[in-house]
């Protein structure tokens, strides 16, 4: 059967793709898994390219031609979760090739990097060329890991539909107006690069970043150094013209696009070192620029970075201040230039990240301040951006980010899962300073937010911290109810009266210490404000179900609420009114009428383990059905509708 398929492939290639005499002759394409292919097929030349199995086997950073079918692309950051094999395709920066035109198993595919502003990317990407899906292609590139698996990076040439693409030279952008191939359509306000994933002595590539040789053919390369002082291997990138060809060299390393106002303190920090400064400082230099695209043209503005290194092999932590660029969207670019290939200075970069340099264990409570009064609350929905919140990455472990915005679900998401494995990581989502100096201790000042998780929350993984900025206090944990499994929306309300009259700062802290898995935590609709007084809600004058529904989670309580027990809720719109099972004991539904069946007129009461559940659930207490009950509880969303989320006492009303 395999011989028949290979013969069919040869026929297709001969008739469609390789009709010109100067393109590779067809040959058998073999399948294979990542790194476990058979003996090499082909020799990696244009005339005799490697097949998929051979390319997966020969991951030695060499440059070679590879043949396969275009079967899809990776729409986001992970090949295991974001590989797509049918439209819509949304990422033009890569494609997937395989031995079978109908392949849908990412483990049998090779991801191919498509460098921005190159002919290869313009011709092969599936965003602009959907008709390429299923076509045979031959590509010249570097055989090295990409997305954590056997890949093909920095392609310089290809053959598609019998036509040559590119010239086989450096994959450098050819647009004089935009020489780095910058793209500001996708913004990343929490970027970081620690270069732990580098390949030593190879041009460094990181999705969304730019490593471009403008002149002289040199790019920033990954380097390692066995540090005998720390006992660890240092990993960083380096630019140098030493041993190059020619007399002029220029190469850039630039961050992804970001919104200056969304970056902590409007600063970008990085570590820098130099080598051969005394000999070559006159002909080599490193400059830092803020880059913008204005009508498609790259505009560069120099940033004065104080303290650039002058002592060889000594790392310094530096900060690029972008305050002058407030309100703009752009990039930070590191420009290396040299006029000598013999007396050349080497510059090294490490730990580039959005935000200031590390100044201690906890985030520095500086930056923007928001004011909360009786009549003015502060709220961030996280529907499309972090707003005034900033990110402080304690440990990324090779991840590009832990906290991201999911615009489709309108929330901030924290996760440390990559390529089917958990990554040890810790990241803080930090609020601006919240000025509550006008709030009195008698005011009902509250923090509320909605959270969800795919697993039961763990206080060692999901944390909420608060800092009394007015008194220069340390970060302290705020106790809150952990989310339930199954991405069930839970509204959390926390009283902040003890901080009335103070300035505070909040932080949602995500920490993962596992390598076999990693939890996912979602946060949305964070609000700090004074809750207006609610008439009633006392033991003598409890709220009705209609009043709870009308409040629509705008007041937290706790309040007394009364209603008739009418059933159990399996969702916001699905109620059970009889024949309750042992699994239907986690909540009850109450209403103002014992015969109510309209779900929008009912309130769901969460029953925590203990006396509340054992005394009220309908499986163990079927005679409770139809009884009028008064319950003391905080108000909040349960199944995303108004409910009683933390009942603490109840009594039946005669």
C-alpha cells in the first residue's frame, strides 16, 4: 500500500509541482515521528531534498532542503494545542508540513518558521494563501527545534507550483521603509526573553521577536558560558562582527509590538555585558531605540540608557525609560553596528522584559494611582486588555508569558502549560495604587471579581495579595474562596473596611510547581467600590428572591434572604423539582412562590459542606421541598446568575 501511495505522490509532484527542469526531481516521501525516523532519505540538496522523516532525524542546525505537503499552521503559541489543519488560519508566521497531504496529527508534522517580510513568507503562509493547503513544497532552511519539536527555521528559498521562491540567501526583509519587517498588528504588553531555549552558536529565533541582519550578514546568536562562580550555565544572545566579511555590520534584535501605557512603569529592562571593550569600543557600539511604524515606515527614536557596560564580561542590569513615548505603540530595538571584522566588540543581552529591572522580591508599588470614593469605583474587566494592571514575572521557565488576555472569553488567564507539560513558573498580575483615603471605616468598601478554573483551586497556586502602601506595609495574603473545577463562574466579594482611609495595591498571584500539569485560572470584572446601602436584608426584614435578582450582584452583603425551597439546579436554566439523587445535594433553588417554575425568578443557593448541606439538601431531606426558609449569605454569581454563594446560617419560617 505504501508503494502505491508513494507512486501516486510521485505522479502528483511530477505533473504539478516539479514541472521545471531546474527544480528537484521527485522521490519517495516517508512519514515518521519526531526524532525517530528511519535512515536518511535524500541528501538535503535542492535536487534530492530530505523527506519528513529524515528532516525530523537530522536536527543538527545544518541548512538543507526538505520536501513535504503544506497541511496547516500553529495559530498561537503551542503546537500541541494550537495546531490547526483547516481554516481559519490566523498566523502567517509559520506553516506545518507533513508526509501526507491529509495529515492532522501534529506529532507527524514539521513546523516551518516564516520570517516576516520575506518572499518565502509571502508565498507560503496560509493566512494570505489558503489555496496552498495540501500542496507539495520544497523548502530550504535550518534543521533545528521550533515550537519545542523538530522544525525548520529561517527559510531562505522554496519551490511551490513549479516556481522558485527566494534566492537562498539570508532571510532579510527587503523593504527599505521597514527594514526589520515590523508588524504592530499583534501586541504583547507582557513580553520577556531569557534565552533558555537557545541553540548555541545559532541565530536566535523567538516567535514575535525580530532578529535581523541589515548589513554584513551577522545576526544575534545564542551563546552559553559555564559559570564556575554560580555553577550554572549562562545563556544569552550575542552580536559581533568578529570574523565577518566586509567592513560594515548592522544587526537588530527587537521586541514584539507593545502599548507603552500598558507596560509597568513605562519601562523595559534588560541585562547587558560586553567583551573586548578597550580594543574595539571605537568601531563597535550598541544603541537602544524606540521603534514605531508610521504610515508603514519604521521611525526610530534613540533611548538614553545610563550605565552601559564598559568592563569586559561584567553583567549590568539596565532600564530603558519610555515615559517620553506615552500613548504610543511600538517596539524596543537593540542595534549593533561595527566597522571592523578583526577588532570587533561583542555585546551580549539577557533577561529582556516589559517592566523595570528587578528591585527585590516583590513588585515596587510605584506607578499610576487610581482614586476610589463613595461615588467613584475602580474597575477592570480584562475583556480586551489588562488596563492599569501590570505584570511582574517572578519566574517564566522559558514561557513567553503566564498572564494573557483572552478576548473571546473576556478575561485574564494565567497558565504555565506548554507543549503538553507543566512549566515551573510564578507571575503576579498587579493593580495600580488604589487611593481610598476618602473612604470611612463605616463605608461598605468591597473588592469583587469573578474567577474560574478547570480544576479545584489550590491556595498554594492561586493567591490574592494586598499591600498597605500608605504604611509601607509588606504584601499579605487575602483569604478568598478557591474556584471550583469545571470552569464554573464564581463571584468573590471581600470586605476592605480595615483598609479604609489608606492607599493599597492588589496582586493576583499564579504559581505552578508541577511539570506534569499546570492549572488554568481565569479572572474578570475586578472592582473596588463602596456598595450602596440596601434596604432590608436583616433578620427581621429579609430580602425577597425578586430583590436579590434585581440587585444583580451589585451588593455583597451578607444579607438575610427568604424563599420557598422548590428544587435543585444543574445549570442556570435546568432545574430538578423531584426524585433527587445523591449527586444533587450541592445546592437548592428558592423562589418567592412554592409553585414557581420560571428559572429567571429563582435564586440558587450554594450549599457548602457541613451543617448547611446536611440540613438543607433535598436528597437527604426531601420533606424540605416547599418549606419557607430564611438564609444568611453573601450575594454573588452562581452558574453566572444572581445567587447565594456563602450561606452561614438558616432557619425555617413557620
